[in-house]
């Protein structure tokens, strides 16, 4: 029985309960029968998950997110199907062989060493070429910081450049896991921004920002690293869940509002390259914050990107595209080191 339970413990979710059951056995403590019955219910439920090969591998056994049902297209999660993921096999094999051969030939094995905080130079160089081509707009290597995906990028931004007692503005409907990230920062105030025609209502946003700034009355901590008193988390291109894209005129206005109010706008740019039709995708909001603008304030927009939607979520590989000022803060931040 213990052996089964130990196996079950490895299955995510309800694992705490199961751990408790196993510790009751290990420590030979007594437990009452009703509690055991409810534990068994969980154990049985996980046994089913073990037998079902899809549930065993997907999203902590949440059937809602099963993207492997042939009879339906699951729109509740942005995850690639096996028809796309199959390409990763050959791609990863070739890339690994190529890279490991280079390591051996060179004899320094830098790949296995602590890297540089912004991420491998060559990787950022290739990424900048790839993004420049796909966006149709130059992306500079020195503006890129490698991350373990957009979720990590968001946490990094919250941890690094936002005031610990600042404000997070967020659209009234948004990506649910971003909200989970915000919950990890209980001293930050979360303020909901209304939407109009499925995009952020900028008139309302402007008013709310002014109100919050006035309420705080300078009572927030900012310093040479934590530059921003507030952040606006948004998905301006192919919004999740509405699917809408912020029109160019609104993009310009949002940049203006951010500059005037010293806000950081964090764009969850995870779907930008998944556009249908010919030509280039809509311009990312970052494009509208040009250093050559007379109103430029050192960079108020960040583009938080990922390979999860265009290659594989399991690789946990993404990037932050930001101003040189923010990039230099990240380079000095050793927290970033462990995943570059
Ligand atoms: C809007 C949005 N942001 C971020 C993510 C997750 O990205 P990553 O896998 O790079 O953490 C998703 C995935 O569904 C998403 O829809």
C-alpha cells in the first residue's frame, strides 16, 4: 500500500493529502475511518488519472484543459497539439547534437557554466534576428533578456522594477494565471480597469490612474532599481480571452498615458506571432515607444514574449524586450541569473 501511495504522491494536486495518508502509515499513527474514506476517494480519482495517458500528462489532471480530444477543438487553453509538437523531436535532436558538438570542439563547456545574467549572447543575437524578421521591425539584442517563459518574465518584472507597495492595473477580463502571479505580491494594490468594445477603455484608465496616484500621495517605495510606482498588465495583441487587438491610435495614446504618469506597461505578447493571413502581425505596443520620440521617458513599455505558443511550452523559454535602462537593471539583478 505504501508503495502505491508513494507513487501517487508524485502525481500533482491532492498530493498534500496523500502525503498525509502515507505519513500516517509510516509513523503508524491511528486515524479514523471516515477520514480514510475521503482520502481513498482522492486516491481513486488519481488512479483514474494514472490510467488515462492524457490526464496523466496535462495541467495537473484538469480535464477542462484536455487538448487531446479529437472530437472537439479546446479553446480554453493556448497549447499546441501533437501535430505541431511532433516537429520538436527532430528539431531538438538536431539542435542538441549541433550545440554539444560545438562544446566538445571548443573544449570550454561554457554551456554548462553559470552564464551571463541577460542570457547567452549568441542566443539573444539569433533571437533578435528571428523577431526582427517576424515582427518586420528591428529588435535589438541588447534590449533582450532571456526568461523561462512569459510567466517567469512577469514575475521577474514584478520582483525587480515595480515598487513593492505599488499598484497593478489590470483589465477587467484577463489571463487567469497572471492574477495568480499578482497574488504573490500582497502589498501591491490590484486595480481593475474597465474595457470598451473588448479593449481597455483608455478614458476610464486615465481617470483611474490619476485617482490612484492621488490616493497614494507619494506613499510608495521607488529607487534606482524599482523605477515604477505602478504597472499596467495588458495583452494588447490577440487578447486572452477576448481575442481583440488594440488599434494603432489607442496604442499611441496608451504610450502617452504611460509616459505622463510614469507607468510601466507590461505587454503579455505571447500570441503576436500566431496571426492568420499573409503579411506581418499587428505592431506590438513596444514599437510605439521609440527612443527617438521627443516625449520618450527612458522606456515605459515592455514586451514579454515566449516560445510556448510557437514552439513548445515545455521548453520554458521566453524573453523580455525592454529599454536599455531596464535591460541594465536586469543585468545587474542576479535573480535572473539562475534561469538564463
Ligand atoms: C496571455 C498568456 N500569457 C502567458 C501565458 C503563458 O506563457 P508561458 O508558457 O510562456 O509562461 C499564456 C498561456 O496560456 C497566456 O495565454
